[in-house]
C-alpha cells in the first residue's frame, strides 16, 4: 500500500471491517485446518484398501513405472460395513443407546433446569455451579468412580449387603443399565444448560397471562412453557445425542462384553485389527448419521417465521 | 368523552359495590407494599388507581387478579369472596403492561386462548374471536404473529384477548404506557369507548395523571401503600385533600402557613412566604396555630402587565422563565415576597405583543376561592 493506492482500498485494509474480516478468518481457518482437513484425510483412507505397510492402506495416487499415474479409489469398505449384520446391529445399538440416554437426560434435566430458572436469582448461580461442578474432575476419573460404586464389591452392593436388603451382590457393573447411568450422569449438564438458558429468558408475564385467561398450571406448562422452551430442548438433545452416539469410554468401562457400540467397534477395527480403511468408513458413516438430525433441525428452524423463539 | 348517562353509582347509598377491597395488606418481608387498603368499585365504572412507581398500585391490581396472595384482608367481586380463588378461576381478566402476548401463537390464537381454556365449542370460539377482532379493528391481522404487528396493534390484541371471556372486571396495568403520545391520546378514548359499549367494569393502574383524568369515572390516588384520596377527576383536581394529592395530580403552587382563626365559613391563614394573611373560604375549622399549606393551581392565577382590580390576592413579580406550549404559556415568576410562582396563561391572541416576556415586571392575582387549604 503506497501513497498511490486509491483511498477506498486503503480504508478496506485499515478500517474496522478489515479487523472484522481477520476476526472471522481466524475461527474459520481453525475449523478448516483442524476439522475439515482431518475429515478429508479420514474420507480418503476410507476409500483405500488395507495393506501391510506403513501407513497401512493403499495410496491414492499410484505412480506407475511408465510415469503415468492413476487414482485408486474403492467403495469396498462401505460395502463391507453396510453388508455386515454385525455392523448394522452395532449402529442400531448405538442409536438406541444414544436415543434412550438423550430421552433420560431430557426427562431428568428439564425439571432441574425449570427448577433452577424459577429459583430466586441469588440461588441460581449456585445451582448452576453445582451442575457444572463435575467438569472440574477428569471425565475418565468420574467413570472409574462409577465402577467403584457399581462393582460387585462396590460401595452400593456393600451398603445393601450391610443393610441386609440383599443376600448376595447384584450384578450392576458391565450391564446396559450401568451404561445408561454413566451416560446420563456424564451428559446431563449438556442438557440442563441450554434448557436453563431458554427457560430463564421466558417472560413470567406470559405464564401469568395464560393463568389469568383460565389456564390451569399444567395447561400453562403445555401451552406456553413447553413450546417456548423448544429451542432449548432441541439444543440440549443435540448436545447429548451427538457425543452419546460416538461414545467409547463409558460402554467400554461400564458396559458388558456384548455391548457393541460404534465407537468401540471403531476402536477395535483401528487398533486391534489395524484395518484403517474400514475404521475410517465407519467414522464417515457415523458422521453421516449424526449430521442428519442437525440438518433436519436447521430445515425446521428456517421454516419457522422470523423472530420466533 | 361524552357519556349519555354519567355513571354515578357511588353517590347512590343503595348501590352495591361490585368490587370490594377490604383491609387488604401485602407485605414483602419487612416492606409493606399495600397497607390496609379499603376500596369499593361499582359496576361499569372506569376506575383508575394513580400513583408514582413503587406506591403499591400494581401489587394491588395483581392481588385483584390473584397473581399475588394477600397478607391480610379480603377481596369480593360481585358479592363472592375471591381472596383465595386461584387466578384461573376468577371472573376477571387482566391486560398486562408488557401485553404478554404469546409469541408462538397468531393474533387470532392469542385472542381465542381464554375461550379454549373454557372448552367452548369451536364454532362459538371462531365467531366470538371474529367479533372481538372486528371490535378492536384487527381483522386483517388475525393470522399475524405478535412480532409482526405494531405496538398499537399489540395493545389492541392484548385488550381483545382480555375481553373475549366477557369478564366481570377488566384489570389494566399501565395500558397506554408503551405507546407514543399521539397514539396514546387516540387509544385512551378508544378504550373508554369500548368500555362504554361493553359495560365492563375497568380497573386501570397508571402513573400518568392525564391518562387517569381523561379516562376515569373515579380515581384513587395512591402513595406508599395507601390511598391519599378517592374521588372523581374534578374532585381530586379542584379539591385535593392533602399535599400529596395536590402535588401529584397536576401542577400546583404550595405555600406554608399557620392558621390564625376560623369561623366555619372562612379560615384566616398567616402565610410568611407570601408576607400576608389570606382568607380561604371553607367549612373546616382547624385550631389556631396549626401549620397548614395553601395551594393555588397555575391556571387559576392571572398574569398581567398592569395591576388588576381589588378583591383578589395580588402581588408583583418578575418573569424568571417562560415556556411556550402553543395553546398556553407557562411562566415562572419570582414574586416580590420571595417564592417562585408558576402561572399558566392561555394564548388567546395569535400576536405575541402584550404577552409578558422574560424579565418583565408582572402583576399576579387570584380569587380568594381559588386558594386550597391543605391540613395534612
């Protein structure tokens, strides 16, 4: 930029708009570098064949001896994953587990968020703090703590035996129930926080107006509170469902050997089988399954009239 | 607003009050928001509760609606005790200050809500909603969402929604506060017109005295949880009974004084501020030596460049400040005896010639009967 540059051009580099552009470029650059680029790498691996080499998959560009080259792409991995009943079962199992965990989180989280939003303002921050508090301890540690609680010689069995309620320890750890306990426990804050945000913004005058017009407390909830907290419900469910779908640690530690989750299968495929292409195809399919509900949500959001909550 | 038959039920000793508020108190912790208030409101009245913010007027209205519990006292509507009846079973509806329109429902759905909760048949709901939208001139907006209509339209949706159940009493919390001035004047007459047409008892809470004066059959002035005076707008303006009422409703000049003597027809008051003794006509007989206040409304004072004839309270002064409002001018005059007196004068002639200007020497005067004696 010299003295000869037109004034308009100068402004575009110095004014606040330029800073805005740089400010926008940073996060987008970050996403591009650390989200899109790795995804493209995974996508590319999913289209290769496994070989015993380093890295253990066929290269995309095959440089032939005669200096021509060809691109090598195969859909075999997808055919394999989609054609295998075990994989189908795993996907369905993961879907079911994530869906049930999300539903449980919603059922438990909604009343909690509602209670916090209706609490006296002085108490709200304390209650929110309590919801977020578990994050201060490592996720892995907390899951191990549940193993200690639920185990055959764990705290709960010990208490029940001591109280004489049961004669022999219950099998709680390594069951599907233990997975749900771990999932709900771990993901509940992600449900409560967005729900609280919408419920807290809800104008109490709307509830009073509904009550004044003849709405009984339950009707007021169904007619006003519930529809107006819908965005919070959707946000909370997505925040729980998406990580729950790919969850690996909780089923691995708390679930039994038969609890086949997609995250665990992916792990085994990658580290035990060293079949990177199949693992990559698995990951891509998982992403496709997760993007579907977000796309649906976006579609419904864009169809709502402007300004509506 | 012209009323063919003025509603004066409160003058009839036989008339039964429609809304009875008896010894109603509301405490929030140590703070007494409403302090043992009594009030009778008659059928088809347009009654206003007027007071500064924080005087307890909204709390009183919310207690009428059932949105706030009573600490003590009793509320009756049409002879039935409402004290412990939940809001959704009370035969009254409220128009909220923020309008509180349901953002996820259309205008028609908002208006229909009350009837739906009463489980009225669908055909009846549609018909009554159409009629009500017609009444408030909102038929074209029936399918709009609340965020797509203007403030004035929102106000009318809120009114329609509150009236659809044909409540015995309609409570209005600052109904016009959110509208701009021009729209407010228009709407206030529209509101009174609708009230007249439907014969519903209106109880309006407002901090805007012009609104209260223009709308109401009667009004109650409230301060610190108590009523300072209840009466017709003219009553309250011309015959305020205490300093707060006199000062809060309209502009007024207040002068401190001490009673010299009273004979049942006139009260003689020594007023040091005005450096004279004034005779105020009135039947009150306050004891000699009691401190009182004398009050004169600005429009009751004549301002002239020449001295007026005798028989009036008269004094000289200098114009400190003047405000021109078109129809009238407001003068602040430093009187010869000290206090600054506010005077308003109508601008009857177009020419500004002859009107007092800044720093002009002027003569102020008012009729003895214009002086208001305030004992509290």
